[in-house]
């Protein structure tokens, strides 16, 4: 189970996930604002209807722009791998506070007719605005996060579903395993023998799977899936992360060389250039290679 000190899950920090969250929050905020207006509560009580409409639309656009910029910064922080789960939660709470402050400033700056607000921003009014923004943003973020977590769990369960190879002779255990890869929609896209798989390369929201076909030809297959999902799914197999961009089948590594720029993995074929090992993964790669 994840703790607040653990690294924030990648399924919360992807570009498509951020877009989904902002979109869901925008629609939910409109609904929540409409409910609030229908109950005739808030500082706009007594204001002309057209002024209330203009105020809400203008502030909605301002708040949406602020959230988009904030989510972009959050995406960049997540891409660096420095954001913890606790930091992710705190960031979203701070985002709600930022929108609440913008709301208060906007409300007090505009010369509105008949507004029922005090002459200055009081702590009580700021807390009320913060609570409003926390609900408007927090509920859709929580729903989206739960959806992404369930989707990730489903992908992992699907991807770890090994299939047996039918053969007329006894095969070693490692040769009986197949790597089954599903896309983000849970659709089976590729099933390849683990013994024929060389490495998997990340390409933004896609991965490229490099494998040898039955004719001995190196092939590439691309599907929409995160490299992190593959890493988590096959953590106890011969597939190991060696780089931010690569997962390598360690059974295919013929030479581990130390060069000026660091360690490199040679997969024993001229068709594949040696793959670099970054410092983050050096110890794990060295341990696995030396224990073979």
C-alpha cells in the first residue's frame, strides 16, 4: 500500500491524465456553481442576474487558466520523479487555495452592484472560499485518481497473465513464459515469448517492443502504454529497467561494459546499439548481471 512518502504514481502524473482531471474539474465546477447559485447563497446575492453571469464566466476562465498552468508545472515535476504522494496531495490542496485567493481578489477588485461582501477580505470569507474551491476541485480529482488507480491495476493484472507455449518437448520454465502486452484500454496487442524479447523503449505515451520473430528477424511493435506499467507488471521477471527510457531483458545481455559515460548493456546483436545504464539503476543491474 502506498504511503505519503512514496513517489507519486505515474498514472496520476501523465499528460492525458492531467487533461482528464482538468476537464472533469471544469464540468464539475460549473455544476457545483449552478447548484450554489440556485440556493441563492454567496456574495452575489442581490446582484443583477447579468452581472452574476458575467462575473462567473470571467472568473471561471481565469481560474481554468490558473489550474492549467499549475497542472503543467505539476506534470513537469512528476516527470523529474521528485514528487511524492504527500507532495502531490499538498500540491492539489495548494492549488485550491490559489484559486480561492484569486476568487477573493477578483471579487473585491470589481465594482459590482449590490454585492453582499464585507469591505475587506476576512479570514472567515477566505476559509469559505477555500472550502468552496476544495470541493469543486477535490471531488473530481479524487474520482479521477480512483479511476486511474483501478485502470492501472487492471492493466497490471492483464499484463502479468502468462500463457503456456504448446510444444512436443519439455521446455525450460523461462521459455514457457510469454510476455502479454495490453494497451491503455485493456486490449491485448502483443504476445511474445520472453526468450525472444530484447528490450522495450519508451516513446512518450507509447512503448516500442523490440523482439525476434520466428524467422530470426528483429521486429518492432508500438502500442499505447506506459513504460512504468510494464516495469511494475514484470518486476520479478528478467525484464529490468536500466534507464528512464529502456527496459531490458537481462537474459539477452551478453556484455556489461564500463565506459566513460557509465555502464552499457550489449545485447549481442549488431542490429541493437549498446543500451546505457543510468546511475539510478546501476546497482540493481550489476547485482542481477553478476548473479546469473
